[in-house]
C-alpha cells in the first residue's frame, strides 16, 4: 500500500512537471503566432487551463501529504518537441506548432488516464476525479487541434504561396 501511494505521488509530480513544460511550450508558441487569431485564442485559453491544472495537481499532492517542490523534471524528454514549437524548423512554425501541440496533448491524455487508474487502485477517489476532469480538458484541446489542423495547414500553404514570408507564423 505504501509502495502504491508513493508511486502515485511520483506520477502526480511527473504530471506537474509535464504541465510546466506544457505552459512553456504553449507560451512560446502563442508569442510566435501572428496570422492565426483563432489558434492563438485557443492556445491562450489552454494556457489558462494549464495553469489551473498545475494548481489542481498541487492540491492533490499536498492533500496526499507529499510535496511537489524540488521534483525532478521529465529529463528533457520533450525538449525536441519544445524546440520544434519554438521555431527551430524555420518557416513553417505554425504547422510544426500544431503538430507538437497535438502530440503533447495526447501524452497528457495518456498520463491522466494512467493517473485515474492509479488513483482508483490506491482508493484516492478525489485524485481520480481531478485527473478525470483534467483529462477532459486535454481531450477537448486535442480535438480542437484535430478539427482545425487541415484548415491551418491549408491557410499556411496558401498564405505562403502568395506572400512567401508573412505566412510563416
Ligand atoms: Mg495539461
Ligand atoms: Fe494540455
């Protein structure tokens, strides 16, 4: 039981670190977007959700008598993705940003599904409820990106063909 609780605490700390990365990635992305106001607005609202997710995770970790400060980072696992979103692939950063964002949301969805299962196994129904709630938000963001991916890609290509430079972002 103690092992199970400690494992769950660790997964919650991992999720907290993941949300820190999400916030940085989304923030970098939103500052670079110039020509896609709908995408920028959706990202802005997910940044607000992401900050709130971090706080909800902190509350779970504290309620469980653990601590979220001084946690280890996800070991740069998503450094490549963040660089992608940061515009290392010069020119098509809006498309690469959608790619990175969609991928990241799915990592988040998997992480929260695992957390829900873990919290249920450990009998922590409040943590299960919170992680379920956060998971719905990640699913909504992923499905927004899925619904707008084709349109953003085509808008980028068309803009790029006509203006060659301003479509990049
Ligand atoms: Mg999140
Ligand atoms: Fe997310």
